[in-house]
C-alpha cells in the first residue's frame, strides 16, 4: 500500500472501531432485552465487519475523491481474540492489603467467558465488565521504571493528582499477562466515564467536560505510556514506526494530497517545539480529531 493509503487508514479506523464495538454492545443488549423473561438467552450479535456495508461507509477524501480502505472481513475475523482481565491501579498508599501480591500471582485471567453466559443478567454483567476493564492492548508496558513510577506517591504528588473516591487512579490498569504484570490504559472507560465533582460515577457520559475537570484527571503517566508504546495521544490503534515524532504527526494528521499542505510543517516538529494549534482549543467535552 502506498503512503497515502496508509495515512487514510490511520485516520479512519479508530472512529469506525469505536462505533462498531459500541453497536455490538448496544445491539446485543437490545436483542437480549427483547427476550427478557426466557431463561436462556442467545443474543443475536450482528456481524461486526461487513465488506459490503463498509464499501461506501467512509466519505471520499476531499481533493482525491476516493474512499479510504479497510482491512477485509476475512482479515478482520482472522485476528486473534484478546480476552484478558485487568485490575485498577490504586493511588500509592490506598492499595488494599495484599493487592500487589495478588496481582503478581494470579496470572492471566479471562475477562469474560462467553460459554458461561446464559441469562440476560449474565450478558449485561459481561458488558459492564468489558466497559470497565477492557484496556488498550497496544499500550501495555512492562518497563520496570514505568511500573515503579505508577507505584510511587511522588509521581502523583508532583502532578497534584488526586485519586477517585474509591482510591483508584483514572486511566490506569494493571494487566496480568503471560510475560508479567503490565501497566496499561483503560479503553471505553477512559473517555466515556464521567465522575462529577462530588464523586458520582456516570458510565456512558463523556469523561472530559468542564463539570468533570478536576485533579483526578491529571495523570502524569499518560504521556510516558504513549511514548513507550509509540502510540499517539488519543490512543489510535496504531503503533508508529521508528521515525521521529514529527513524522508520526504528519502520518496521522497531515494532508499530503493537498497542494501546499500547511500541516507539512508537522514533519519537523519535536517535543521541544510543540505544534501550533491549527484550530481553536476544542470546547469542554470535545476532542480534536
Ligand atoms: C480515546 C477516547 C475514546 C475511547 C477509548 C473510546 N471512545 Fe467512544 N468515542 C470517543 C469520541 C471522541 C467519540 C465521538 C467522536 C466521533 O464521533 O468522532 C466517541 C464515540 C462513541 C460512540 C458514539 C458513536 C456514534 O456513532 O455517534 C459510542 C457509542 C462509543 N464511542 C462507544 C465506545 C466504546 C464501547 C468504547 C470501548 C470499546 C469506546 N467508545 C472507546 C472517544 C473514545
């Protein structure tokens, strides 16, 4: 695939996967609800990846008049399924007794066991677990320094981070894997779970509106985890190459088919020379894409 094709895929996939995963959860719940009352429920889970439905789904790219491409349904369904339990990361000093030891010994556990889901309640509970526990698979880090930083009060005190009411930290998850206990970032729950200032938890509401902005949202390990995983901010499901940061930004946000693309200057940007914003800061609760 040529460079342009790669770039388009980078921009179109994260939104698509978000919507499709959500549809699975919502539609599964809908069809389960329709059968409420029966003892055994077999939800009708719609086909997630459909070549025909995807054919004209993305809007053609301005200037090129061609649609971005996706992997085929065959490739999609050949992907291995990841199904691992994750656990909260506590603010240092707030961990329950024996918690760290438990994580070291428990080993990889399945997040859900579809074979055991029988009743409507079982399926709803499984959906809740996936929402709360699913992590960013491509951002699991085993780096001992990052793991030590996640267990050091200094890390969070310096950033003036506060824990959530239950003593846990926003964004971070522990994942016991075959290679050891990894530090990772939450998935749906880091963007779609709102805590009001009084600690009320609202799953499904956006995480970052003005009313919820508080010291619990400051997590100094987000940047280091993105960097260690070579993933751009916003957790798009792409591991970037060995080139410098400016090239990553250009691959993700540049518009190389446009004559005199003003974003071409991204190529030379570094951490030390932050990119000037191309548009005003997004309003609270929104994020730029
Ligand atoms: C990194 C942040 C982030 C993560 C992680 C994330 N989302 Fe989203 N999600 C968004 C944003 C931002 C939008 C709305 C923007 C858009 O439509 O482009 C959105 C849109 C949605 C929508 C509305 C889609 C529509 O068609 O209007 C649903 C439903 C949804 N997400 C569910 C999920 C589920 C389920 C997960 C976990 C599997 C998830 N999201 C993970 C940020 C995220």
